[in-house]
């Protein structure tokens, strides 16, 4: 019979998920079933200052990506022994979520993330890279499937690699004007990560290093989750809909996004003929060099239903 190793973590240390505010810490514990298989329990907040409820009474689907990120960090530190001062670089992240499992109407806030690491480069305490496949479940039903790749670098090696760029840790970044918050589904300009551009389908990345969620600690480059949020907001602008619900995301990075250089975000609707989902391709560039590319898809909006059932959730 397979042995299960249970690690009691109540609460999960913030340094294990790279968050300092307890309200931002999603995992509640973890279990190891095999050397390369783990299960992470998590709890989704009904409300959050940044991951606020999305259209039609659903959880923000970007919580899927954040849960994947935190679960992977937790296992890397607690399971594989990666030192907490190591640097993680996200190279790609992808997921497909079931929009029916995102509803807030009485479903359990408890989420289970099952992680499988098909291969990892390194030894316990000194892992160099991790590729992970992740399945999220809720109420016993599959919520999403996805995965990603991260690279781990020791603090001394990272400082050598980044060189003079490390000076950006203490250098203030001018905060440029924001696009109107209501255009990107936000109420407060502090949560807007795009500024006006020079044409309708192009915006400048807005870097707010004081943001308590997006910049969880001092950083010498723009975190990957900021770029995912930029892609989501650009998709809203490109489609003209704040109801855009990114239930499928495929994000990859080619280099660091630097803090002190304008990063330009472009978006194009690329929905295939006959596809009911709306797909947008978003790219980021700095100094004419590619930084990231992100493809997002949103399911079709549900038509209004006449009669007493209007606004009710579809049967499950």
C-alpha cells in the first residue's frame, strides 16, 4: 500500500508561496504521495482586494494561475527543499478551466491542486528547473488542467547573472497615467496595469511597485503575474468587454521585463471561424525585443433567460 507523507502547515509560511499578506496566501497544506506527486489543499476567498469576483458571479479565473503558482512554490520549498532566498523564473504557464466550476453560489471554497513533476533537474535542496502538470478540483469535480515550467537560481548566481540590473531593487519607478479603470474591469486606478499607448491596439505597461499583491516583495524585474494581468486587461480593451473571462490561457516568456524601460503591450483578436470562444493574442516588447506572448480565450456569454429562471445558474 502506498505511503502518504503529510506535512502539517497551518498556516502555510508566506515565504513558501512568496506572499507576505495572509489574505494572499491560498494554500493551507500539502501531501506527498510519491517522490514526484503532491497534493496541495487551498482555499479561494469569496472576496479579495485584487482577485475580485468576475462576470456573472464567478471567481476570477486568474485565481487558477495564482493557485498553480503558489502550489508549485510551496512544493518546491517544502517538498524539494529549495532555499527560500532562491530566485524563481517562470518560463511558461498554461491552463484551461471549466467556467461552470468558477461560480461563487454556494460551491465550496476548498480547492485541491494535484501536482505531478514528470522530470526535474537537480537534487533535493538544489533544484535547477521544474516542469509541472497541475489538476485543480473543487467539490470533487475537475476545475482546471494546466502546467508550467520554472527555473530556480541561487541568490548569489542570480546576482551575478543580473549584474547592474539588481540596482533596480532600490530605484523608484515613475508611475505613468492609467487607462480608465472601468475599461478594464477595475474600480481603482491602482489595479490598472496599462497606460495609454500610441494607437488603439497598443498600450504601455504600467508598473506600480507599491501594489501590495502584484509586487509582493522588492523585485528587479516585472513579475510574471503582472504580465498575465496586463494580457487580461489588454484582452478586455481589444474586445471592448469587461466581461472577458480568460478561462484558457497559454503564456510564455522569452526574457525579463525590466522595470526602467517602456514595455509595450499589443493585442489582437484571433478567434478562429466558427469558434464560439473569443480568443485574443497579446504580446509584450521592450526595445523592439519580444518579452512574452499570451493567448487567452473567453467562453461565449450566456444569453439572458426570460421568466423566473432569469439570472439563475445552469444545472450541474
